């Protein structure tokens, strides 16, 4: 059973790596087929996968990974393809989930 679980996790990792490399190649292809004057080096693939190949600024890095003003748990990566985890929003979501686990039900009967 454990060997099967390890094998399935390894397969999932392979699929994720392959999809990431395919998205990276697609984003580069999309930009390189444009005339040099029209290349922006950022956008979306298939309407929802963000990419950005511009050099990341400290403000974009901070906004991607530490933005307590936003409720969005994930946002565009400051560099590359895919999404970045907004740590304050993720912590707030985990806190809401955990506070609902123990305190949301009926009190136990005493007797």
C-alpha cells in the first residue's frame, strides 16, 4: 500500500512538472512569435494561467507573497508561470477553517 502511494505521488509530481514546462514553453512561444516591438513578456495562457517574464521588482515580489490587504489566497507569480501563495490570506483562511472545526457544532450533552 505504501509503495503504491509513493508511486502515485511520484506520478503526480511528474505530471505537475510536465504541465509546468509545457506552460512555460507555450508562454515563451506566444511572446516570441510576436514582433519584438509588441512583446510584453506578461499575460495569460488559456485565459487563466498567468505568466510574467519581466524582471521582478521588490514591490511585485512583496505584493505577490505578502499582501494582507487582499483576500485572494493565490495570485500571479512575480516571475515565471503560474500562481504565488499570498501568505497572510492563506493564514487567515486556515484560521477560519480551524476555528470552524472545533467550535461550530452543538455542545456535547452533559448528564
